[in-house]
C-alpha cells in the first residue's frame, strides 16, 4: 500500500496521555514523523535533548522567531514552545504523516497555515478529577506547576469544538484503536487543489 502525507495535530491537557497514546499506535500507522518541538522550559527528569524536545535558551528561541523558522509557536505555562518548519516540510515530501503534540494556540496556527491538510484531535481524561489524580501521581512537577497545568486544562477544554475529533482517554487500548483509525483517515485527506485536479482528470477520461 502506498502512503500519503498528512498532518495530525494532538492537543489536550498535560497528563491526558498523549505521549502514551502516540507510543501505543506508532507501529500501526505507517511511516510518520513525530514533530520534536523546541522549548525554553527546563528539562524534566528522564527527558533527553533532541528526543523529547530541543531545549534552548529564551535568547536562542527569539532568534528563531525573528528568522521565521517556526511553523507556529506559543507561550505555554510561561515558557515558549515552537515547531520548526524545515523538518515538517521534509517529512511531508517523504510522504510521512506528521504528528504534532501542541497546544490549542499552536493548533489554531497550523490550521490557518496548512489548512485542509490538517486533521486534529483533542485528547482528554474522562473528568477534571481524573486529570488531577494523574498529574499528582506523575510527581515530576512541583505543586505550583501542577496547579498551573490544571488551570490551563480548564481553559483548553473550552476549545474542544475547534477540533475534528475528541478522544476521551479512559482505557488506553480503546483510545489507541480510535487514534489508529483517525491517523489512517488523516492520510486520506485531499487538499482542495488535488480534488480539482482529480475531478478534471476523472471527467477528461469519460
Ligand atoms: P509539556 O511542558 O507538558 O511538555 O507541554 C506543555 C504544553 O505545551 C502541552 O499542552 C503541549 O501540547 C504544548 N506544546 C508542546 N510543544 C509545543 C509546540 O511546539 N507548540 C505549541 N503551540 N505547543 C506545544
């Protein structure tokens, strides 16, 4: 089977399980590129530079903004996060599905710039209570940071309707199954220009 490229945006509160979901579906969705964001936030225990994020100083980040290297960027929880354009373009050329884990502001920008190639999914816990439990269990962050993430989550869920799909990550296996279907469908999306070309060719061969 031949694969087409596509853009799959995942958003949702920290602690909703986006990373676990992506790991779970990774070998079931064909060739993909997981976009590694650049951030100014401090590295957490267990994180690796160039794997989880590219960790840079605020000064370096601002230079990249000026050079227009970002497809999108946003200030999240007081730190900058951004997606570099170059690897995304290369992955699309190689017919890969590009997967982003970005916030609602980033989704807005990607949708504006990449339009009909974008498929988006909001991932959340079944309730605020479950989110709080998961964040407290993770214990990688201080209470103040956890509280900020909870406040942020409350604001983000208000914008679920901007997304194509909602995944309530209660059971990881079930959520992963849904994500596999969405990822496959994301590759079948046709940019409007291609649709016009297809219709033209379809009629011409009549
Ligand atoms: P965390 O610090 O927990 O890794 O991520 C915090 C938030 O930043 C998450 O909501 C995540 O989706 C978002 N985020 C991560 N990378 C990017 C990015 O490149 N752009 C934007 N807009 N948001 C990002």
